[in-house]
C-alpha cells in the first residue's frame, strides 16, 4: 500500500475516534453537572485540562463558563482538536482516498460533517440541554464503525484504520481518567463520599463501561475503576486492550510473528504492552495515577511518531498530520 494512502486511512481512524471521544467527554460532564448539589459550581476547567489544550484556551477565554468551554471543544476552528476540526479532517482524509472506501462509508462521513455544520449554525452549545446533539454525533460515528466492521476487507488498509482508532482511544481513555485527578475530586475529604461515587460513576459512563464494570467488579471502588479502565484484558476501551490490539494490527501489517518485532515501532509497542500486561493496579497507585497516565500519554505519542517515520514518510515527500495532544 502507498504510504500516502496508508497515512490518510490511519488519520481517518484517529480523527473519527477523537471526535467521538470529545462528544463523550462533554456529554458525560454535562450529565454530571446536572447531578451536582445546587451549592456546587459547575466544573468545566478539568475537561479542557484533560484534552491538553489548556494553554490555547487561556489565550482566548477568561474563566471556564459552560458555553464557552463547549464551543471551544466542539466548534472552535482555532482549536485544532475541536470536534468540528476533527470531523473536517476525517472527511478530507476520506475524500482523498475515496476510491479505497465503500460508498456507504463515504456517505456517512459526509453526513457527519454536515451534522456538525448544522450544529454550528443552530448554536447548540448555547442550548439549555445540548445532549441530544452529542448523542447524535456519537451514534453517527459508531454507525461508521459498524459499517467498516461489516463491509471492509481485512487488508492493510483495515489494519491502518484500526491502528489509528485504537491509539487515539487509548490516549483519550487515559485523559478522561486523568480528569479525576485534575479537578473532579475537589477535596481529599470527599473520598468515599456520595460525591466521590458520582465522579467515578461519570468516568465509567464516559467509556460506556458502567454496567460492564458493575457485572465484573460489583461495588464502585477507585482501585477497581482504575484497573478496569487501564489494565482490563477484555474491555475494549481499556488502555491495555487498545495497546494489545494495536500491536496485533502492526504485526498484521508487517507480517511479523506475534512473538517478535521487525522495526522500532513494533519494539516500542511490544515493550509498552508487555509492561502493562505484567502490571497490577497497586503498581499504578504506588507510582501515582496522574504520573502513570502522563507517562502513558507520552509513550502513545512516541509510538505515533514512530508509525509516521516507519510507514508514512518517504525521502522526497513527508506526510504529516496533527499529532494527538501532548
């Protein structure tokens, strides 16, 4: 496969996943704010901090009012990681490689783009309850995933798209979990309180894992939630699961046996997967959750850089697109 085509397919997967995860962040945080006691102020600052765009936000806005945070994360064209820009970039990547996509996939990507444009025109971020819009965006992207699962041949292109989607998902799971560290728990005195329970429940709902968690772990416990979202081998949004499947995609692309590596990106991915495979939640907590997640994000960014160097760059023409947040 041409490196140019592979790059566009990979970034199509990343941008779609980025938009879907931002819709999750905002929707779940909005729901959480509805459950807060009347005397507690809404907390939207942690959401910006978790996306990695806090510095850019502060250059444009003062304070963290709900409407301006929602606009920044959803429609602000000056924010390279906003949902609108992510959908726009995914559509552009799809347009360039349209002959490599099914007709239905292209049509749904196009519909998603115009859905975002309609939301911008109707100023949904100013609505009293904008959750329906974000639910529609999530469902449209999940529909795209379903189409791909059902209609696309498992060739190199399939694995490149999966690789992009999985790396983006691992990064965003780490970031939404890191929100808990940033601000969602205002005081150490609230550990174990009903407010603490609400925050952990919101985190689980943000990855659509609340019911699955309750079946596997029972009561909501901080160490259980961390283990579920970081190390669980079966939950498709846990960081470990995403890294393990991303490594499998790399081996399918290169034809390397699963117990070896052929290049630097496979080596880095294998090292990260192996380290996580033999970790337990006590290791994470003793290191410090925020510190662990920060290192995880840096490793994912490093792996993405190695993918770019290994598969997408050619001597006379370098193909680069927006890296995930650092």
